[in-house]
């Protein structure tokens, strides 16, 4: 095997160094092309300013969307989110469970209970206000309490 001289080792090192620098240069050029894509005749400062403006606009949009989501969440708590239905037969002289009670509650367990009692002579419908899971002005029947509790248990 031949002995390498100092000059030979220097040339080998220089070739390796040029190879590494060339690879890095192509990577930088590729990244520069990605940054510059869509930009015409702009220098680096102008491109970076454009990117910062877009980032600022994006930050403002995210803040606005977060605020809107919070408002929608607040409004959603006031809409009916929970419901329950119980069918039953309150009278022995009628067949089937044609009577029912439905509870419609919001996220704070406020809402209404609607009762429909069916008999041979007709059907009667009653509505009662519920606040905090309890009847406001009128006493709830056993079935009405059951349906309210069933609705409250919903997540």
C-alpha cells in the first residue's frame, strides 16, 4: 500500500469538505425555494415580513374563533341538551301505554316537563316549568320526577 503524503491527505479532506458543503448548499437552496414560492422579486426581508403578517393575521383569527366558540358554548348551555321520555298507563280502563311524559332540560337543568294523559274520554296535556331540576310552581307527579331525574343523569 502506498503512503499518502500530507498533500494527498489535504486533497482528500478538501474533497470531503466540498462534498459536505455542496450538500448543505443544495438543502439551503431547496429551503429558499420553498420560502420564496409564490413570492415574486422579493428579498429575504420582504418575504419574512410577509410571513410575520400572515402569522399575525392567523393569531388574530384564532383569538376571534376562540371567542366565538366560547359564545356558542354559553348559548348551548341555554338550549335543550337533555331529554327523557316515559310512557305509562295511568288508568286501568284503557289499554296500552298511550300516556307519556317528556322532560326537556338545558345544561343547567332548567326547562319543561310535558305530560300527556290519555283516557277513553280524551287526552289532556300539561306543562310544568323546571328550574334546577325541580318544579317551579306546580308539584311534580311520581312519573314526572322520574323523567326529570332520568334527563338530569344524561351527560
